C-alpha cells in the first residue's frame, strides 16, 4: 500500500520544471524607424532609451515592465525638413525564452504599451496622441557572467496612427 501511495504522489513530479525565480533590472538603447498616417504617410526615425524590471518565473517564462523615452528633435538644425518626434511609453511584456546552450537564449516578447507622443512637422503643426498600443519583439540574449547579460532584439510597436520598428541593445543585471 505504501508503494502505491508513493507512486501516486510522485506522478506530479514528472510534469514539473525547475523553478528558478529571479529578478533583473536592465537598460537599453535603440533606434527606430517610424511610419505615421497623420501627416501624409511620412517616415522618420528617432533614438530612445529604456529602463526596465523583469521577473523570471523559470528559465522559460518572464515578465518585464518599464519606461521608454525617445526623440528625433535636433534643436541646433532648424533648416532640415524632418519632423520632430517625442515619445514616452510605459510597457508590460511577457517573455518566452528558448535556451540554446548555457549562455545563449532566443526569446519572443509580446505586450501592451501605454503611449504618449508628439510630432511637430516642418510647418510647426503639432500632432499629439496617447493611448494603448501593443508591441512584440524577437531577440537573442547572451549571458556574460552569472548575473550580467546582454541582448539585442528587433521590436515592432503599434501606437495608433504611428508604427515603429526598432533595433534595441540591452544590458541586464540579475539579482
């Protein structure tokens, strides 16, 4: 009878994964190409910085949230024909990791963005928009040391009338 109970109680262990919960903080820099519909389907670009916090439930699943800010404005050169863009977003994303080996991972992220942007065209017309958008990204992560890693990803974000495709370089510290 004891063998049967032991066997039945051990069945759930066959379907569990190692749970290694951990927290991490990170920062990233990136460049984005932007298409927006409000001003005759123009395309521009901007640079940005991002700070984020992540919580890994295990090696495969994590969640990230943070703040992104960026702009394309060039205060010194008023003669160019480019529009000035300023953007701020708060984001939350779920992240799925695939371990290639001990140090290399591929990942996919998808999430929601609370955005606010302002576009000033060369006619000094200002377009402001805020709302809820979405984003997704594919990337590669490399663990440099036990607690330090870096990543690069391609991200696509939808901000209402504006869509942004970006390349991001991040550094993360795991607690």
